[in-house]
C-alpha cells in the first residue's frame, strides 16, 4: 500500500463488515455503449440496447423510472432503455464555472441525493482535476479540489463516508480514496484493474475491464473474487445495481440543459 495521506479511518470503518450475501441483477456497459442486464444468480449478460455512443459513455446509474443516467464524456445523459430516447440533463461546458476543455468520468449516487463524478479541465493556465457534485434538483455543480493529478480522473467512484469517495484507477490497478473536504488522497493497491463499483446485498462490488467481479471490504481494502460476467464481451467500463435505484427529477420538471431526441438505437428483446 502506497499512502499519500492518512484519512479518517473511523469514517471508512463505518461501512465495514460487508456481508458476503447474494447479488442483485445489475446493468453493465461496455466501451462501445452497449447496455447489458446481468443476472445476479448466473452472471449471464443479455444485451438490452446499443446506444451508439462509441467510447463516450464511461459509467452509468440505474434510475427509479427504469432508465439509466450515463456520464458521457462532458455531459450527464438520461436514457430510456425501452425507447432509446435520450435527454441531456447537464452539460459540463459552460455550466461549471470553468473555461476550456472539460472531460468527466465516473458516477456515484451520494447520500444527500447528489451525483458525484471526476472532472478534468484544460485551459490556458494548464490542467486541473476536480471532484464534482451535481444537484439534479437545483441543476448546479459544486467542484471539490483534488491533489491527485491525473490519477484523479477515475473510471468510477463510490461514496464510503461523509466526505470520502473511493475511485477506480484502472490503469494503475489501484483504489484512490478522495477526501472531498481537504483534497487529500489515499492510495491502495488493488492487484487487478477495477473500472466500476456497485452495492448489492450489503456488499460493495468492483468490476474489472474483463468482467471479473470482486467483493471489496473497505475496512481492510482487501478483495475477494466473486465470479465473472458470462458474455462474449471483454471491455467493460461501467455497472449499476438495480437494487437501489437513483432518483432523478422527471423529464420536464426542471429547465434541463440540452435536448430530448430519439436516437438510433438497436433494442434487443
């Protein structure tokens, strides 16, 4: 373990003792925008829809209306899995208080109802990395400092304490614990390449690029192999549980950024 800073271990311990129970059905996406439903018992994956967004989608949350919220490079986008209808909920560029090129990754449902993600910004003064919290009811983003440099651009996040988020560093095979209050980072070796997190049955799961599932105990930062998604896919990038859907305001209830359109999707029945 390479530790840059020691964070509040007592807070991390508050979500320890994860039960080794079963796993609920969950959605997973590959790097080309195909959404699969994975059976929690067999881990068999069935294609639901191709969103034709190429490598732009990098993580998803399952919504209480049966749709998904996706982080699509520089926007948060809601998709109806039945019709293929899309809605740009929040566009990063021009709405974060930053100028220049912006790239966002990862999604985490926060305990206060907001959505957490990473944001990379490049402007005339150089590059910076932030943690961002999006409030869907106020349609605002609050940025948090990060001292992690490029490693802060995680594939995914998960909240493990009031101000603590764990991030998946796929390339470095590490977990990063980010304190959004101080910007401090704690690094833990994963021993594999995590790309996404989701909770199920009281346990925290991580998914690898090749569909491996691990149960992660954040009190010890140790992982236990659970199984592998059964499919022909080998380039997974995001996952979302169906057991605890995220609530997003209904379409039309707020002056949302972007547009509503039916996109060219191919739905499998």
